[in-house]
C-alpha cells in the first residue's frame, strides 16, 4: 500500500506532483496512428480505443474545435495547453508539443508529447481561453498573408459570420464590419513597418444589422515569435456605437443651444422687417440647413386681418430673405426673388404650412416633390442640380397671427436628412424670430403712418409772391419719425411769419402733437400776435396735449421796416448771415420749452437787410452721436459763411455735409430779402 499523500500515483493514475510525459503519433489529419504504454497509463485509454480516432477526441468537448485545429497543424501554436479527458471521465490538463517525423517511405507523421502541467500553469491558459471566448471585445489574428488565423466569437459577430466561416478567409473579403479592404490595408502596413495602430475609428454596418450604422474602435499590432519572425498581426475591436451616439447627441444638444443663443443675439437688432428676416436666414445657414428662405404673407404688409389662404386654397407670399452655403450659392437661383410676390396653390408644402399652422417635414424628396416645392420647373431643376434631398417648412407665428414661413433645404453638403430634433430646433428658432419679425412689421406700419401724417401736415410755400426768398428741406428720421415741423405764414401788411419746431418723442403720437401745435400756431398768427405773445398762448395750449413737450422758434419779418422780431421756446437760436457773408447765431432770449408752463417768453429785434439770410433749423441738423453739439453748430456756421449763394444751393450744401450717423428728423428753413430790399430810414 502506498500512502495517498506521498505523491506516488496509484496504478493507472498520473502523479499528483511533478509533470509526467507520454508520447503518441498522429498523421497530418489529426488521427492517432501510434499509442505508447505511457500514453495509455496517463490517459487511462487502451490503444484499441484510440488508434484511428481523431486525437481531438481526447480533449474536453468544449475545446474540441481548438484541439482539432492544433492537431491538424492549422493553428499558429507549436505548443498549447488543452484539458484532456481520461478514460474514467476525469479532467487532466496537458501541455502538448509536436514535432514532424519523416519515415523511410517519405510519409510525414507528427510526434506529440503530452505532459501533465502544474495546476496553476494549466489554469492560466484555460482562464485566458475562456476570457477570450466570452469577451465582448472582438479579438483575432491574421497571418502574413492576411488570412484569419484566430477569431473569438465577438469578432465573428462583428463581421457578421461565425468563426468557422471566418478562419482561413482573406481579410477584406466580406466588406462588412471590420472585415473590409480599409482594415486590410491598415494591417498590411502594421505587418510591414511594425508600427501599432491604436483606437482607429471604423464606421460601417454588419450583415446581421444592415440598417444600423456602427462605430468600432480598433487597435492593431504585429505578433512575433521568440526568434523575431513575424507570425501575423493581432486585432482588438470594441463596439463604441452607444458611446459615439451619446457623444453625438451631447454635441448636437450643445449646437442647438449655441444656435438658440446666437439667434437671440443676432436676430432683431433692428426694426427693419427685411433685415430681421435676413438675420434669421443667416443664423440658420449652414449650421442647420444649406438653403434657407423667409417668406411673409402679402396680407402682413397690407395690414389687413385676413385668413392666410384665399378661398381657393392658394396663398400669396412676398420673399423677404434667402441664404445659402457659400459652396452652394447657385441654389439661391431657385428661391423667390427677394422683394418679389408669388402665389402658391393649395397642394404646395409652403401653402399647407400656413393653412394648417403646422410644420411640414419631408425627410426625403425626389424630383416630383421638388416640383411641388419650387416655383416652377426651372427652379426645381436648380434644386435637383444642387443636390437638395430633404425639406422642412415651419410657420412664423407671433401673437396668434401667422406671418409666413421659414423654408429649409439640405443638399449633398449635409447628407443627413432633417429629423424630429431638427424640426424642434427650427420651430424654436422660428418662434423667436417671428416675434422680432412681428415687431418690425408693427414698427414699419407705425413708421409709415407717422411719416404719412407728418408729410401731410408739412406746409407748402404760398403761391403768391412774398417779400422773402425762401428755401427749405425736410428729412424724416431713418428709424423713427419724430415731430419736427416748419411753417411759413403770410400775415397782414405783407409781413411774414416763420416757424420751426420739434416735438419731443417719436412716432405717430409726436407727429399728431406736431400737427396740433402747427394748427394752433396758424390760428394764433391770424390774430396778429407778437412772437412772444403767440408763444405764451401756444404754451398754454401745449399743456393739454399730453406729456410731450416741444421746442420752437417764431420769427416775424416786416418788409416795410426791414426788421425781424424773434422769440424762442427752448430752441436753438437762428443763424443770421449778413450781406457781407458773416454768419453768427442770434442771441435770442432763453425760455423753457412749450408744455412746461413756465412762460416768460421774450423777443429779439434785429435788422434783416437785402441779401441777408436767416436760417431756422431743428437740432437734428447739428446733433451727432460721435461729436459734441458745439462741433455741429460750428460746422453750420462755416457752411453758411461766405458770399451769398442761391438758397437752394445753400440747402443742398448744408445737407451734403451732414454726419452720416445722424438719425433724427431734420427741418431747415432759409429766408432772404431780395437784393433791392434796403433798410428804411428810421
């Protein structure tokens, strides 16, 4: 009897301690052709049960495939560790080595050395093999001829096949997953120069999931043997599609927020309707679309409250803005001409957009759909030539009113079609911009109304001859019409009243108050009141015209005496140019503006001989945001200084020298007694 713990094996059992070796012979097909007594004892299998059978049958069934490749010599390892199964069913890890033998008849056989391995040495390869097979990371190896030598199940799935079909196949033949010509070229370079490749992004589809684009992170390195020879190249592939999509979604969300922030900063910087629409189009291109057009319903311009579409279902639009990518500027030829009018029928997407007050999303458009989008066949051909493949129309809705549409197109420069996220962003941008467009529309309407009112209230020079030569200029503000005015009043005895004034404020209210003050002045002038008394009555009237105040200067010229009487209410003093050409401001008494109720108006008397010039003006003529008031006043004196010129020429000369940044109303009135007029003796 032997002690079970002394390390000596029982008959028929392998030793528990050190390694025991045994030999057997196989042919090149992996069948057992020679079986030694040591092998029979080691594996508890008699020769009769083994000879002629595949040597892979000696291995645990779960490793049969790898064992079969090794015994056939198709694997890359000259030595390996495999879990064998003894005759009594117990497992026995074996370290296997092989050596080719050539017999006298020239036949080649394989001498296999099987040795027991320490349990930790056997466990490590077994664990590694299990991890490789169960790993979600695709692992594989190709030989120098770029044929697959090894591949784990994960790599086979990535390539859309199984391991059996993949092994032995040339890399790049499948054209799917990472089994593509591009990857083959990368591995060919790795085999050639030995430089590893890390984290190369590969995009593609698999045969099992052809409709989904995957992203893989692949790394490649060259594999050498102990003597430095190249065995092949190994590849590890990780599917990072989910991570890539998450990063793309985060980036897209940031881009959407950035666009919204930029829209808030850039859209609505002015109250000009067309400029506001162009700002919207410029924000969108090229970040959201390759072509953008803003069209407003014609009824928006007319100011009428009507349905967006006519009874026949058509809608009339006026193009306000268009923008396109710099490399697709030709696509703008398909858009409606800015400022032009066009009518679209009920079957058009743009008409459906305003009729139903909802977006129209056409992810994929073809020739037939392009003909519905474009104004005519020629425009449709331009869109097709530009590669337009996706279309989106969003209504511009502000304060419950439909103003028009924002139309977007994507071309080949942006292959991805519009989706629901793009739609949500476009709706947000259109909603924000619609408020700005509506503000500009309302302002334009008020501006035009104020301008019409103001121009309608401006005077006309009397047709009958007067004792003064007169010239005037009136320029309304570019942005906001104010309350500037001037007037020429024929009085009794051939005298002439001259007035220039300015109502504080802008818009229709200022123009209306200006009209009331002008009418009141005309009524008071018929009473033949002196200038100071007239301003006193006008001040009392202005107190009932709301919170607005006004400044004005009123002069009465008496040709019989050659003199002028002037009073001012908070207004800049007139300029008197002597016949010799010397210009100077008159020292008119200072008084508060009209509407304050302070009174205290006083008059200045001065001579106005023949060829002398009296200039009355509003502050818009001399004020500037870029220079102090004194600079504008000095400039006016220089322009009026010098020999007498024709009054019309003088008006033009003064206006030509204006600061281009001037934005206020301007009223200028020049008066000159004829040369024959002289100063009577007093």
